[in-house]
């Protein structure tokens, strides 16, 4: 192959490539290495084998190895070393001593393994977030660390820490310059607490004060479930305080409510019925461009994680919307019952002012009759319907028309234009102040 005459004959005469590959195969050759500028011959050789590699692999027999040493779209050194590595890991012999000659390479000992007495790997200790290490039951939720049943009582307490460092998507919900936990996150926490005790219905949830998230440090949260009463319901309260409290730091109550068993007459068919036809017949399309800039002018700034509103329609006192999570949040949706950013987007059409009395300047104050039928949704079709001067209902289904969530009553109240005293903005020491006495003035945005 090093003589010019060979290549002259190679060009002028029949190559008989098929015969050559079949002859090698008949002699038991199982590895074919192509020395050339690309992988064309490797592909041809695959077609020349009497038993294709795919068929052999299906029979649990090692398939023939076909490796080109060069590729036209890769640097030659990289392609050559990759080819040698592929040959080696398939059990063929590579002269690595010759390959590394003159390069100063030397042998080193491999790490030891579990069955050997000499330890190499560090012992895995309990992590800072290991609930069991602190005597808690794992909460299995992105916003909660653990849960502890109360000794001698029927109550239950969930604990967790919220931080913009470990949960950066929370910083995408800003109210008057402060990162504030969306009210929909409180709804999600209430639903999770109910699941733990077999109560699938949030009978009532009243927002007491917004929960500000400091740029530095974190916020400790607690969900306190009371004992079950004679009707089968439990009280629920949600508190927070600075993760590193200074002095006599008091817990702030942000929401209170009641958890109850799922109503006997609850049916997903009824929830989905009003959203079966899509887009909704008789509804007029509403322009949504500029909504987030409009809300920012009112002091409510949404970052990418919360910008999920895609389309809106209106029909009399009904508003319909398509919402979906940002791409980077879709995977996280599986860890939530209903991702707070997705439920928040379902309420954002109200910011367009399409319903008088429940539009801009009016924020979510309380919720009643909340049921979650399916978890992990990343997109919703939503119906908001007026039920009173300051109230409306919500139903939502997924893209397949299956029921996801419903709320019988959402109550909205006017929010004061001045900075509410209840907003617990962290001071330099990270301490959160007391909430205002008026929960109406402190009512937070959806």
C-alpha cells in the first residue's frame, strides 16, 4: 500500500471491496478499523457483512466493531484518540505504552472499591437538608424541608426555609421593590399540608400579610395543622421569621385557613365541562401584549418564571386564558401539586381590567373551596367567572381537557397605593417586622 503502483491499480481496476470484507468476516475478524479521511468505508463495510451488526446485537452476541480513525469535521488528534478509546473499551488490544511513549506518562493506582478494606471515598454524612437527621419526616416538597407529628396530640407541623439563593425563581415575583412570596405559593403549601393528612379540600384560606424574601439570607416557615375536629376538618396557619433571628424575633402569621375532606359531590367532569370547547365559543380575543409592563407600572414586577400568560378571551363576565410555565420551570412542575407560577399566571388576566371591580389595583385576599385534581401540570386552560362584586370562581384543565384545579370563591380587595406597613421587608440585620393590623391593607397580589 506504500507503492504508487498499488494505488494506480486501485483506481483503474475493480476494488472488490465486498469480497474483501466477506473474506475477513469468514476468517473470524470482529473489529474493522478504517484508516482514511472519513468514515465512508466503515458505513459500507457494515452493509457488506453477511450478518448486520444490529441483528447480531439483537441475539446478545457481540456486534462487529467498525471504527474510522478520522472524521472530516473533527480535529485529527481528537478523532484519533477517540477511535483508540472506542477500540479499547470494546475489548481490542491497543498498545498504550507505544501511544504514550515520550510523553512523560506514568501509571497510577485506581481508586479502591466498596468491597476492599482500604477506604478511598469519603463517608457520606447527613446533609444540612436531611430531615431525618433532625428527627423530622421528609416533606417531599420543594418549599418544605420536613414534617413532625406533635407528641401527645393530633397536630402536625411542616418546616422549611425559603431563600432566593437556593430557590432563585422566587425572586421573579416583586412587589414595590421587594421580592414577595406569591399568594399562590401559600395555596400550594395548603394543598400539600392537606395531602399529608388526607384532606383534599382547602375549605378556606385567608391572607393575613405578605411574606417578603430578603436578598441575603433566608426565611424560616412553619405550617401548623391543628387537631381534627368532629366534622373531620383541621385548622391551618402559616408563619415565617428570619432564618437568623435577632433578639426576641416574633413569628409572623401570613395565612390561616381550614382543611376539609373532599366534598361528596365533587366531580372532575363538571370542572372540565365548561372548557371542553377551545377556544371558547362566543368569546372575543383580548390583546395581552404590554400586560407585564402595565403591571410593573403599578409596582408588581414579574420575572421570566412568572410570565406565563399566553392568550386571553372574554365572554360577558367570564375570562378564559391559556397559561404555561417557562421552559426552565417545566421539570420542576413535577415536584409541585400545582406550580405557584402557573397558578399565578392563571390569575394574571385580571390585570388587563377585563372585569370591573376585580381588575387592576385589586389583589387576592381570600380563597374558598379549592380542590386539586391532578398534579405536575405545566400548562392550563383557565376559566375565571364573576360570582359577585369582588369575587370570582376559577376552573382549569390541562391540554387534554382533564380537570386540574378549581376554586369556588376568590375574593379580591383594593390595595392601598402607599407602601403597606405589613410588608415585612428585612432590615440590615435580616429581621422581619410585625405585620399591620389590617389584613385588607396588607393583602398581597396573586
